[in-house]
């Protein structure tokens, strides 16, 4: 094994940044070269992430200038950005520009929404403000690893956690022509998907023991899901999506339903899904209904399906912080640096969370 590849994490003290640090601590191919926090440079990383104190006891947050220095000096490096949308694009653009002027070309996986759209107009239509680095959009591809064999761009935009789950469940239906283009989606997400800063919708006393939907048929990730599904299946699908807040911290459970083009029973749909994902290390098709507890804190997604000859329902569970964000990003980085795709990501779920 050659020297480990330096990796920098953008996004400071958020939940996804913490998950990236957890995974990088055990990854044999990458080593943490810095975590950016312009607001608290020099502060101990373990202060923001006490659960990581055993592996990052001496690590300190770095300033923008220190991160830039790492990228300028390293022969090759990885950037994983968990910075918020609207902030990620200009931040990444500035760091790439500094590295490129020094003759260096780091690879980037961005977990925000900033590079998920092909045009600045498409981004602005969803997020309501101008894109922070429109000249960089053509350098990014947005896709889940399981749906793209060859990467044609230097950098990747990882789809959102809800989008990842919906795409894993729906793309085989569309690509194989099992259903028409109209799909109905319901999804339940844990509170960590809303970020670390407490708000009313994620405050534990309000969320615990409750279940409620939000942004029904108007979720901002739907255009992203449509675009990624089109790229993976060549089908312009219509997704009617109802997201729901669940009373748990981590995990996503998605149900995708559609009308079958031909009469199929559950066994034939399951066989089609197993064949479609036969070479996908992190997607497992189960005979029984998948459970969130069986994937939490892992990079695995579990799928199952039911069909009655007229309608099909595909169920997908994954961890929003791992497969839906940090784990999926490292899966991409493994591929981008020609490492085994599963390297550092095969730990199973703890099971009793």
C-alpha cells in the first residue's frame, strides 16, 4: 500500500463533518490532513466531537489559510465538503483555484446541493439565490456510485440523503421498464438530516414520540431526484414525494410505488432488483421488509419489494449520515483515487441503536 492520501474536510462541526471524521479515522487509504473552521481555528476537534476524542485527541481545527497550504503543498489530495449550500461553492472554488495556481489538482466530493445541478439557473430556481461558482458546474457530476460506471468529470456532487434512497429504489423500475414514469414516494427521516443547529422541527421534546409530514409534494430535492433518475435511466420521471419527520436520530425509510407495465409478483420484482444490483457491494436486496436499525451507522442500503400484479412498492432503508452523505462520499473518493470501492466502508451496522 502506498502512502495514504491527504484528505481535508470542509464543514466544521456539523453532523456530516463528524461522520466523515469517524470514517476517515479507520480508512487505510486516506489520512486526515485538516478540518476547516474559520470561526474557531486552533480549537480542539474533540471539543466539537467528543465521541472522536480517542482518535483525534491532538487534532485542531485549521483556518482557511492552513487548509489552502495543505492543498498547495500536497502532490495529490482529496477535498470532502460538508459545508452548507450557498457556502460550499465559493469555498471550494477558492481552494481549487489556489491549488491549481500551484500546479496541483485535488479531487472534490461535495455533499451540499451546490453542484448537483447542471446550470446556475436550475440551482437558483430551487434555492432562491445565485450560484457561488457557476464556472465550476461543468466539473461536477451528480450521481450515486451504483448508477454510474464511469466518471466523466474530475469532481462529484453527492446526491442528498433522501435523493440517494429514492434513486436506489426507483432507478431499476425506470431503467428496466417495470413501471411507467409516474412514481409516488413517501419517506421518513431521522432528525440528524436537519443539521446540528436546533430548530423547532428537530427539537427532541417536539419530535420524540411523534410523526409528521412536511413540504408535501413540494420538497426541494425533487428536481435533483428527477435529474439524477433521468441521467441513470434515460426516463423523465414524475415523482410525487411526501417526506416525514421520524422520532429517531439516524436513518431513512423510503417507499416508492408505481403502476406495473406487466403483471409481476413480488418474487419476480425481487429477482429483477437482485440482478440490477448484483455488482453493488453496498446494496442488498432482502426478501423481508428492510429495517432502519439494520443499516444505521453503516454504508449499506437494504431494499425489498412487494407486487400484486398491478402495483409495485420498493422499500429502501439507509443511514442518512453514512450512505446518504459521508459514506457515499468516501465511496466516490475510493473510486476517484482508484482504491477498492469498499475500502474503509465495510463495517456492519451496530444493530441495537
